[in-house]
C-alpha cells in the first residue's frame, strides 16, 4: 500500500480543481491510499503517517502565508528527520502565467527538500508546451484539460514510484 497525503490551501478554487485532478491520478492506482486534506482539515501528525506528500498552494507571488504558517509548525519533524526519505511533489494555480507560479512551486519544493524528502516533478512532454512545469502541476487563469492531465499524471506517479520500491527509502541518520 502507498499512503499519499494530498494537502493544499485553496482560496479562489483553481488550486482545488488541480487537487481534484491529482486525486484522480492517485486513486487510479489501486494500491494507493489517499488522504485528501484542505489545509484547515489537516493535522501535522498526518505528515508522519504518509509515504508521500503532494503539497499545493495558490500562487500569490509565492505560497500563501496560511500554508507557510502551517508548515512552520512541522519544525519538530524537520529536527527529528521523520520526513526524510519520503516522497514529495508540488502544485499551484494562479490567475496569470507571469505572476510567479514557478517561484511558488520552488518555494513548495524547498520545504520538501528541507525535510529531506525525495521530490518528483513532471517529465517533458508535448503537453508541457501549454501546461505544467518540470517542478509540478500548474494552471494559469483557468484549469484546462491539459492542466488536469498534467495533474493526473503527477498524482499517479507518486504511488507507482512507491510501489516500485521494494522497501521504503530512508536516508542515513544525521551525525550531529
């Protein structure tokens, strides 16, 4: 079984539309177990219980302050290294292609890297000419079918990757 936590903040609805497509990708893998959580419904403890985290935020020239504040409360998990070796991915949506969606994705990925997580992005495809980013799923202005397909692809990739591994990936212990 691959336990996936899909955690996101959504203010105007675009991010939640991408989350729905990611959900479809995850649930297309029969051995995947999905926890679908809006930020207000999530608990820090769920981060420890999942094998993979897919993190999403609206693009407000970066992630929302609300999501940043929530993640800041995961500092004990950073210090203990409890998320190290888990798999992560990111997604965002905003109203303008030039408003910093890649910067938002990079902020989200930075949080995953800081926890020692292994990150999955999107590989190049012809669809990427109009949708998505190497850094994760994205949408601009509205969520198109191309955006949904990129999001479904990202959602399906994580449980398949986890199931391909014969044992959970773990990084060496820290030697502070």
